[in-house]
C-alpha cells in the first residue's frame, strides 16, 4: 500500500537490504542515480553503483576485472584519455569518505550484459533490488513514437535487467525530463506512456530533487566536480539537471557543447519519474528482438529493422498549455 508521505519508489524498496543502482544509458547516467543511492544509504541500506561505460575498459589490467565484462573502477584506476565518468565519480566518492567503487560494464549486446549483471550480483553476494537510472526519459519510449532519442544503451540495460527475474525488485528512475528533446523525443509521448503504465500499475509516481536536501547538495557538488575534471566533454544532461536543481530557468549556459542550440532548463528537469522495470519492458514493442544480441551494433540494426516496419509512427504533439 502506497501513502502520500512516502514516494512509491521508496516504498517498493523499503524492505530491500542491498541495492544496485546502475546507469542505464552509459556515460554520466550513473550520476543521475547518485542522489537515490545516497538516500538509500542514509536509510541503512547497502548500496552499490554500476554503469554501462563508454570508456575503453578493455585497456584495463586483469586485476581490475571481478568477472567477465565487469570492471571494478576506483579513483586511481588508469585509462587512456580524460573521459572516464566512472573513475571521476569514484574519485568524488573517495574524497567525501564514501565507498569509492563504481562497477563498469563494457558496451555489449543484451546477452553478455545480462550475464555481466548476474556476475556482478554474485560478486556482491546477491542484491534485493536493481534500480536502472536514465539521464533523460527516452528509456520510457515504447518504439512507435516519431523519435526515439538514443535508445541502444538504454534498451540493452532494460532488456538485461528485465531478464533478472530472480531479483524481486527491478525499478527504473528517470531524471532530466525534457533534455531528450534535442535528440528528437516528443515529451507528450513520454507522458502518454507514463499514463499507460499507470493504468497497468507500473507507474511509481514522481518526486523532486530539492536543492536544500543533503542529496541535492551532494549531487550539485558531484556534477561540479565532474565538469571540472572532464572539461572537454561535460555532461549536458547532468549540467541541465543541476541548473534546474539550483532554480535556474531557460537558456542556461554551462558548456560550449550546447553552442548553437537553445536550452529550456526548468523545474521539471529536477523530477524523478519512476516505473516498474518489468512493466516498462512488457510495453516495449521491440525489446524481445534484442534478447540474443551480443554486440551493440546488433541492437542498432534490430531497432532500425523494427522502425522500418512502423508505417504510422505516433506523430509529435505539443503541450496544449
């Protein structure tokens, strides 16, 4: 039973003792899960962080691998180049006296990613819950929308976690409503999909990330730290969310990467939209086609094949007010 004094997301996790919070879409998505991880840790739970990684993990030495396709990244983990969000986050955690391991999965198809999740769960001694976190909301699209954003990594993660039926609680949380507009996502479709999930009992509501909360303050600190240590490729998603958390509005500038485009930072970006992962997977129209994929490019090909079969995609809609 849900009540107003506790968000349904946290009600679902109330009895979980050990939780894995994982970035679904790669890169800096894991940062969008940091406030949730901190809140769950404050509630007395053992929390671990993981990320689908865009870094060249195969350059790591064997002692960094806890299982095939599962690397344990710490603040001192070496890698070529300065783009390594998992190491940057580990360094921030270490500097704040928090557990400083971020587990990283290389970019693969669904089958090896599913096996990597199971291997990590085994390495951790089992978990009661997995929370996939998307920076943005394109993970909520079902496939027949006019634009899908950047679905490959999100769908690999969703399909992999959906297969972990032995884990009783599998949730998805999205932070950054609106940022995917710059990848062609129509957010009226996102809201329509959430309404459909709600009718089926799969929508767990929304709640804000307050600037004055301990989690909000630490999130802002972590994003600022990441921008400082990844100056050539800062996260547009988390930079936008952080600006929204600070109460900024409109065309906010925090990186040259957004030069030439007009941002619309607003309070909706600081809301978490939460759903049940199996319910979301059931509503996806093509996820079953990805189950046996081994390589990320196979996921891209199968999504493209599905899209060619869509003769009447849902057309973009504007907000009526």
